[in-house]
């Protein structure tokens, strides 16, 4: 599988779990939520119901911590059969607030890689989630200077990326996306004939999982660490 | 006050209360919220406390309906002294969901104006709030075709607009912003030497109010209806 990276002009980086830790904080929040509701259901059931609630609310709320917090509140009301103490609801709101206030923990090699690549390419940050939250994380990260700008996408499907390329006024072959999610950062790009490189993170949200069938025959490469990028582009 | 609009290349339109009704829905939601809590406080006090809560949460939550919903829940817990029935919390969540599901009601002349201007200029939608919500409203509005793309800004201060112009690769004198909020759509543009035209809407959120002192001597024009734009640019 020979992939020609020489046509690239712009590189898009996913943010959460590609540049910095994120999914880990959601997992911690889910554990805390299950603990708060342990009087009503088993941890497993709570996990499943919260996931269902998040997916059900996705079309209306979209991604991000505010959406997640609203889904936790709604899920808790139902799981408790509407007998939830007010103090527990306040604790749920605080789980969300604490997530928004988390420090940014950069993944290995990030700064070095961005510094090198920003000399040769226009870099953009292309992420889902809340705009304000992502801007805040970018600022906390100290990486602002390497990016031309930040693009927050409401979703990361083929059409969202086509719109993005249109907005950037570039051809698909001139765009490379780098990210940890096959579903969101890799396959849609391959579908629209842009390029993508996969950098797995140790945790993946169930909603971002893909089957082997979906990746089979798709033209993209996987690297172990962001540092490997420097050998490729 | 002579303003030269001949240098303009890109026109940014605010969305909420400039192209379509928005503040009206927030006012309705606030009334509904006050009704739900009428057993605990006077409508006036409830209004004041909700406003305080929203402003307090702005740095963390930003703008938009999800932020507003979370602030309503938190405010209700406090106003009830943590004795809020679970059913009321569910109703508050539903106020937010209903707002997200509202139809889009275009203001007078919008389509005609955009259609004319899109032939001469690159138009962008520049708005605060939730990205997904704004994308959905743009889609429902049927106006998508007139805009090059949508820019959701986490805030609308001088620095946000400077970043936007940088991202658009244009000079301040080449950008005109059109919107209903002096604070968010007009004054920051005048400050960074771009151009702005004010189209007032009959309702203004208290947070968007400015004093006469802030506008005195500032170089911008006010029009009564969006249609007047066609005589100016």
C-alpha cells in the first residue's frame, strides 16, 4: 500500500486523545456517576443506560461535556425512578464542571511533532465537542502558535470533511488528517479521497468503535506514536 | 460620518435575531422557568437569579441552549433550597430540548438580501452558541446556499474577530459585519478597524446591553431593516 504524501498542503489534527488525554476523563466521570447511583442499579446497568442516553441525545445535543452532563442528569432521574436527591443532581453537575476544568495533559512527542510540521505545512485543529471547551484546552496546551486556526465540527462524517475542504479552498489530495479514531478521523477522509493517518489511543469510546469489515481494504496507515509522522511527511 | 464600503470583500452576518428569531424563545423559556418555580420565589427574583447564574457560568459553559439549560437546573436547585421535585427537573430539561427543536422563523427581507449580496460578496455566518444548534438552524432556514461557511465563535470580542480575519486571510477594511448586537456584532469590529452595520431587534438580552458612552463617537451606521443594506453595499 503506497501512499503519496507529497501533495499535502494542510494537515488536520484531531485534538482529544490525539494531542492530549480526554477519554480517560470521561471514563473517570462514568465511574463517579455509577458510584453516585449505586443505590439504584448495578454499575453495568448504569453504564449501559448512560451510553444509550448519550446516543439518544446526540442528534439534539451533539458532542462534548455539556451534552454529556445533561445526559447524566436525565439518565439519573430515570434510573432512580424520579426519586433522586437534589444533592445528587448537584454532584452530577459538578462532575461536568470538573471535567471542564481539567488540566491539559499532552501526549508523548506532541509539541516536537507540531513544531517540526508547522514549518512545512499549514496545521489546523479539527475536533468535535464544545467550541469554548476546545479553545480553552488549546490555550492551556500552549500549542496555539502551531495552528493556523481551530475547526470545531458538529460531527466528523464524510459531508463534514467535504465542507471543511471547501472552506479551506483545497483539494482532497492536499489534506491529511491525523487522529486516534478510525470512525471519525480516518475512514471519512479515505472515503472522500483525502489522506489519513491513524494513531490509536489506549481507550476508545464505544460510539467510535468500527468493525474490521469497515476498515478492510481502506487505504490508510497506522502509527504507534505521533513521532512516527516525522518520518512520513 | 462617511463610511466607505467599497473595500469590502467578505460580509459576516450574525444569525440569532439578525436573520431569525431567537431572543424571543429565550424570553419564553425564562417565563416558563419562572412559572415552574413560582412556589419558591417571585418571578422577578427568579429572573434575576437565573441571569446571575448564566453570567457566572459563562466562562465555563459559554453561550447556547445547553449552557442555558444547565444554568436553569443549577439555579432551580438553589432557589428551591434543594427541595426540587424530580419532575420539575425533567420539565427544565424539556424546556431546553424544546428550544433546540424550535422552527426557524426568518426575519423580514432576509432571503432577498442574502440572495442579492451573495452575488457580489463572500458571505459567512458568524455566530455564538452551540455549533450543532446553529448548523441545524442554518439548514432549517434554507439559507445554506448563500453562505460560504459558518463560523461559530466562542465569544465575540475584539480578539475573536481578529482571529477570524486572520483565518479568512483578509484585512479589517475588507470585512463588514452585520448584526443586532452593538456589543457583539458592532463595537468589536469598529475597534479593530473593520466595518459594521447595526440592525436592532426588538428584544435584547441584558448581557448584550451597552451604555451610550460605549457607542459615542464610534463609526458605524444603524439601519431599521436588513433590506436597507442593499442601498449601502
